[in-house]
């Protein structure tokens, strides 16, 4: 279905946050695409919400860390918003075991209260929909709009020889992101370099320092790139020898879509979300069982083309995601 054949329903006001948080950046990307398809659509920042007449439909991308200093404060803010405006939400970073014994019930309570207050709930994967049910958060209707992939300058096959003999892990560093698994595979594969393409997530700088020390003790030099602008990050990600995705716990992965958009075919440790993404984009990932990761790193190190997918176009891009949202909003706010 093309943008011109979509129902001509007015989308809700699209709420966006400033700053570098991944969810905030994604909300801005989707809003920009919706505006491209329907220029009459409206955006608002959180600070400008007071100017909206009560009863104006609003859509928000939601994770507790974006809406408050604690899950409890974030719940008060979002539930209050839903009391003034019919609200649809996209949930990100949904609760799961990796949140720990203290934060897991608090985050469950946040998402539960928002789901109960909202007019409609969306997530980025069927995996997340199941997590909401498994965590006792929400078993009502849930729309699924996958994270899109935007291709950045397709790479000629002759340029697909990485010149950086390192394993690479993309995105913010935090426990459970897969850096430990990537390090173990690096050591077992006889490689001596690992690149953290990004920086420590807020509150995890000491964890990153400890990781660098553990790696050094195991004979692996870790380079932490820190924040890079998009062009620099694309260039570095394309130089890495073996891209790896080894999350122990995952909601939906912007790192995964970035690797694919930059032409890479990362080694992805199998889980429910990875299997779902393989079905959505056949050939874009090389799926490995956890016990086989080191062996696959060894093979990929000596076979450069194995970590490039060559797909053009990649299924389900940003325009597809915007169309999916517009169809959903036509149902939610009819």
C-alpha cells in the first residue's frame, strides 16, 4: 500500500524529545517520515505540550528512562499526559530479567500503568509483545511495527575487505549487551583486538572500565570509540573485521538495524528476536548458536564476504514503518 492510498485520517500529534537518547532519536526519525508522507501532520516537544488543547490525540515513544528520573516519576508524567490527551504509545526497552530484582518490578509497574492509560499500544517486535505478556504487563491488543532499516550508501563488493582486525560490538555499553560474549569469542578465535563502537550507557562507565581491564588481562586490547557522528560511525563499522551481536537479553535492537543498514551481516547469537528478524530480512544476519560463536568468528575473520549481506533494498524501511503507523492510528483514533 502506498502513502497515497492510506486512509486520510489525521495522525495524532507526534511527541518528540531532544537529545541523543536512542529512543528520542528514533521518534524524531519516524516523525520526519510521517511528515514527509503527510505534511499536515504536527509535532510537539514535551515542553510545548501545554499549548495543545485538551483532548488532542498524541503519540509518544515510551521508555521510563526518557520520561523521568525513576519509573515512578515517569509513570506519573505519562499517565497524567494520557489523562489530558487520547494517547497512543510505542514501548521500547520493555521489562525483562536483565533489569534485576530491584528494577524489574518497578519497570513492570511503569509499563503496566501506561498501557492501562493509553488508547493504543505498539511495540517493535512480536518478541516484545510476548515479553509484555510474560512479564504480566499487558495482554491486550498490541500493534507491531518493526524497527526499520535505512541503507546508507551501498558498498561495492570490491570494498568489502575490512582493514581493522578486530571484533566489533555496536552501541551503548551496559551489562548484558553481549560484550562479554564477544570478548570470550575474540580470545578463543586467537584475535587480540575488540572495538566498542560507542560509549558507556549512563551509569555504566565503571562497568566499561572493568571490562577493558578484564580484556587486557586476557590479552585483548579494547578500543572504545566514544560518541561519533553518523559518517564517522559508518566508516568505523565498515572497517571492523567481525561484527557481533550477542545480547543476553534484548527488547528490539537499533544496533542490529544499523549494522544491516551499513551493509554488514553481523554474527548474531540466536534468540527469539533474532529469529524474528531473520524471517523479516532473509540473508541480512548470520545466526549462530551461543556455543558456536568463537568458531564462527574464526571463520568470518578469514572470509570477509561472510559479514556483508549485499541486499539492496533491505526489506522494511522507514517509509514502511511510517505507513504502518498511519494505518494503525486510523484504527486507534477513529
